[in-house]
C-alpha cells in the first residue's frame, strides 16, 4: 500500500467530513436564526 496515497485519501476524506460538518452547523445556525426571527417578529 502506497503511504502517500493512503495519507492523501484519508486527508481528503477528513476534509470532506469537515466540509459536511461545517455545512450542517451553518444550516442549523441559519434555521435557528430564522426561527428566532419569526418568533420575535410575531410578537
């Protein structure tokens, strides 16, 4: 097994996981912000 290939593929997988995690966090924050804004604007 080529070490460079193994390391590169694992780093790419970690980068993809990090991007997905950040995307979920950002979407979650936006949805929470919209929900709070709707609650505040209704009052």
